């Protein structure tokens, strides 16, 4: 990229110089974003910034703007905690690590305290160079890729080097990026709109391209360099996860059949964790529901998949279920435990055996299948899978009969499964959409996945931990999380300690016994009923919510929205007095 600079002495001569973009510009963007809560203004700020970004940075900038370094599905992680970060800042500034730690306690904001330390920097190296975005990014990549013996020390040195050359404001946001606590309130929706605004392309095309590739870096590049035409041509690729198609809940089998036009395919709804499998020859990648790369945590499934998928190149989807000694399914938390495990994986293979029930195929042998009718995809799936007892195609029934479907439903529940899925025979695969082409039927109301937006300190014996949590649902219109209730039951003492540890670093505001968090942590709750409530801005309140599980397979953007709660409220009213199974 060439920046044109007018030479004041030879006003007619144009001197081209290559000016790499400074990290300071990005830090200033973060600061402006943090100062406003207006979604439209945030969008404009990001759009204006994107316009200035040189082509060689286009693929990395979107992630940095979101406060990340890599896409979620990238296996790389920085692996830097607060302690190591403070040590690096201390090394770069000569300010004692203890002093920085104490300052964090005072400011409650690590970024701020890091900036203060930089201001106190004792000396600056003679060779000091202003930070460029490229240098920051390249260094963070190196930090993520260091492993093995002495890796902490090496990381420390790389980071200290960056902080040595950072201005206070740069250091503040660099620290936040490293710890993954950006607090600028820019999520996927704003970024999507900003890309459209910056490069004058259609927002629907940006959205579509993102749903198909989950790669904002790639989408930004295509938007700028190839415009609408390029975006329209984007299609799924092996190696890039596709946003999963989702379902709504139906009140009964009969309702589901009616909705689907009188005939549907019913499948067992397994209660496990959804996975998307990409196969390219000998290489298998498994993505979780939130598209994190979980391949390494389930090596035995990967080995079986290599044999079970007969196609050279394919993308298939299924539900991974943990099975107990009696052959019945175990609660889905068991599968999540497998995903979380980083060490001694062998031992877990024995303890929590996994069964994979495949239910869709999105790509085979060079061809994307998402625009084909479901029934065709199902046939293709059956054709490329060689079942082995652990990996199989989901059990199904295609029928027009309510009675037949109901008996299949009872059978599924009897086997310990969650219920049934109904799928429209002619439906295409709609990435990221929760429509009515897929419906789930189950005997209970849905649990809700909500974001912890605040908490209250406990009392007495529990005064040092949070005792209850304020639950938020996403409001797509304002981009905020709005309160729908408070949950205090269902937690063990250990849970509360864990949650306190996890949430403390996300505190944004304190009001007496109440604290507010950056919306990051998603939990699943049950409840007795959804009530209409004038008290909350959301319009709804949960009656007797109870904690079920930490959903670290979901990000805040996957949490339930107010619209979903409104739908569930309708459903609840319709299900009242109805016997389903
Ligand atoms: P939850 O998994 O808690 O029901 P969700 O938001 O992940 O919520 P839903 O749209 O509610 O997803 O339901 C679809 C989910 O059900 C899929 O994401 C998948 O994990 C799971 N599932 C189990 N069996 C099937 C199946 N046969 N077909 C499709 N999805 C299935």
C-alpha cells in the first residue's frame, strides 16, 4: 500500500512512501468505541477504520477489532494469564509487579493499570520503534505458537518487547487483547454492518458469506476487493466451519407435521454436543457447536471417522453422545467434559465413551450440498457412511402419520433420548438460521441459555463469593443484554467459587453489593415458568430459575434472545394442558 505524501519543497513532486499502519490508530479506535454505547456510531467508527486499512492487513484486522487475535475455530491460543502479563509489563517498565497488581485492585481495570505502569516507565530503549499493527500481530502469533519447555519465559520476552515500545493507550488495549477482555462492545453484528458500510456492499451478502465461512478476515477481503459479486460467489470450504442450522420447538408432533406440510422426516433428538466434521483425505477436523476446534480432545472418534466416512473430502454433522455402561445416553455435560480435557485424554476415552450420530452432510467430493433438499442430503449421507457401532446415521422415520410419529417419539424417550427432530423434506440447509424447517419436539419446556450480566455478593459464610447471578437475554435491536431474572439456586459451593474466579475479571461496574460484568459467560437454566413482567425492560421474568450447567460451548452471541423468550412464552401457553407423550 502506498501513501501519497506531498513534498512541501517540491510541491509538484509526489513522493511515494510505504507507511505501515501504526497500532496507535487501532488503540484510538478502541478508545472511541469504548466511549460510546450507540450501535450506529460504533458501526460508523469501525467502517471508517476499515476503509483506511491497507490490503495486507485486511484479513487480520477484523479479529483484532473484535478483541481477538484468531478466529474461534483456530486452534491457536495465546496461553497468557494475568500473572504472566503483569510480569511482562514489569520487565518492560521497571515497575514492580506487586505495584501493578495493587494498582489493578484499585482501578479494577487491568488495562488501565498497565497504561499507568507504562507512564512510569523508567527508561526507553535507544532502539525504540513505534508499534505497528503488523508487528503486534506477528508477535502475538509467535506467542501463541510457542510450546514446550521454557515457553513461559519466551512468551514473557516477546510480550515485554512489545510493551517496551508501547504508548500508554496502546499498552492498555494490548493488555486487554492478550487477556481477551476488550470491552468495546463490538460483536459480530456491528462488524458485519461496518463491512457493508465501508465497502458499499450488501449487508445480506456479508452475512451470508460469514455464515458460510465463519471467517471475517476472508469476508472483509472479498468485500473490499471483489464487492457484491465476489461475496455472492462465496461458498463453503472444507477447513472452514459453517454456522450450524438450528431449530425451533414445536408444541406437539401434530403441530410439527402440520407445519411441515403433512409429511416430515423425524429423527431421534440425541442429547449430546453437536459437531461438524471436516474430512480432507487423511485429515479430520472436528468443530464444536460454537465452532471451536475440538479435534484433539477426541482422538478415538477421529480415528473411527477416518474409516467411517468413505468419501475423500466431506463435511458432515452429527450429535456426539456420551454413553453409560448400560448403553443409555449420559447427560450432555459428559461430552463437554471430554472437550475441555487437554491432558490425560487416554484415560477419558475409557471413562466417557462417545457415540456419534450423523444427521447431515454439507459437502462431498468437491460439491457443496447445502442448496439441495434435505431428503437428498440424507440419501447422500447414508451412501458415504460405513457405520461401525460407534459412528452411525441418526435413526429416522419418514411419515405422514401422527400415530406413527408419536410411537417413534415414545420409543425415543424410552431409550433415554431428548425427543425428536422433525425436518422438512424439501428444506435446504440454512447456515446460522433458527427457522421452522427443523423443529424439535420434547416433553419439557426448553431450558434457556442466558448470559451472566451481573451478580450479588453472598452473605455470611458465602460473603467472599458471588451468591446469585443476574441473567441477561440478548436484545438484537439494541445489541444489549437485558435482565430476565436472577438465579441463586442449583449451584454447589465449588460452582460458586469457580464462577467467582471466572467472573471477577469481567467486572465493569460495582454498585454496593451488586456488580456488573462484561457479557461473556453463558449458563443453562431451568425455570418453572416464563412470566410477563413490567419490572424488566425485557418484558419477561423467569419464575424460579435454577442453574443447570455452564455452557462454555456457547458464546454470548449464541445465547437466547428476548425474541426467543417471547416465542417460548407463546409455546408455553399453547402447551398448557396438552399431554404430549
Ligand atoms: P439445544 O441443543 O439446547 O436444544 P441448540 O440451540 O444447540 O439448543 P436447537 O436448535 O435447540 O439447538 O436444537 C438443535 C440441536 O439439537 C442441534 O444443534 C443438535 O445439537 C441437537 N440434535 C440432536 N439430535 C439431532 C438431530 N437428529 N438433528 C439435528 N440436531 C440434533
